[in-house]
C-alpha cells in the first residue's frame, strides 16, 4: 500500500509531466484534494505532506471535518450539488463553491455570506457532455448566470467548472475540456477577474491540463478508492 504522501507526490509528478508538453508552468495548475468520504485523519496526513486546499461534496460530513480540523490552515472548497436549504452553512464555512448552476442558489449564498469574511469565490458548473442526468448549465447559459453573479457583492466570479461523462477516449476528453475553455475565454473578455478553470479528476487530469485547466480536483489518486459509493439516482 502506498501512503497519502506518496500518492500526492505521484499526482504532482503527473501534473508536471502534463504541463510540460502544453508549455505550461506546473504551478499554473492548482491541486485540489477531494476528501469526500475520508476522515479527518486522512486529511491531516495530506496536510502534513504539504496539501492545503481540500474539496468536499456533502455538507454535514464537511462541517464535521472542518470543525475537527479548525487548528489547521486549510482552504475548503464545496464541489457538490448545492441544495437551497444548505446555502447558509456553505456560505459560512467555505472559501469557494465550484457548483453554481442556478440564480436562486447564487442569491442565497450571497445573502448568507458573513460580512466578516471576504466574498465567496464561485465557479459556474457547465454540463459539457449534454447528458440529462448530469448537473450544470448548458453551454451558453453560463453568460446570463455570470451576469447575475457579478451583480452580487458578496460573491466573486472566478470561472467555470465541469465534470464530463467518464470516457477512456482521450480525444473526446480533450474536446469536452476545450469547450469549457472556449466558454471561459468568452467570459474573460468582459471580466478580468475570471481566472479559474476547474476541470480534471483522477482519470483525466492530463487531458484537462492540456486544455488549460488551472485547478484539478483529485480524490481517488490521493486517498484511494471510496468505500461508500452513492448509487446513481
Ligand atoms: C469526487 C469528485 C472528484 C474526485 O474524483 P476522483 O475521480 O476520485 O479523482 C472531483 N470532482 C468532483 C465534483 C467530485 O465529486
């Protein structure tokens, strides 16, 4: 068995190898460690190996971990679907939300963001695969949502996020990621604050980095496979 520290090193090596052929600096790609279903011990092990940025999908599970790990300097990102009755704890305890897909959710997060904290960094989730079962706005719809977010003073629009349907076809992976990048470039034309492209997971981070990802969200390759598998709806 490999340790979390060894796994993290291996992921950093993959990022390095993927960045080189794309002529990108390795530090232009941030590593978000996705710790959902793992405990505070695993997060602490990753923290000791130098990891500071973690992603969580489930609100109650995340709040428990955040409370236990209050003594560590961790930046928490919420990456799961946001239910409207959970916007307050998310706005209070996270620095980033990657999964905005509705105006109503954006407004509620804005209204619940505590005045003592900096604005909440948010990404709009886009569905680049066109599957009806997956979350995210359809390509093109991100522009209107971006407009709304810009009018909300307690949110700061940082970019786009996507979870493409899993495929072993590397060319298809790249087309999906290239689509997100082109949408981001259109947003950047009217907003210099848009600097983040959250795309790439354990199985497709190379394709994502080749297409300009600035933040890869990695769970399995760091912590191992998840025991509790949520069944599909
Ligand atoms: C679970 C999850 C990940 C991590 O996936 P791995 O394949 O385990 O790396 C990334 N992004 C989101 C939104 C997730 O829910």
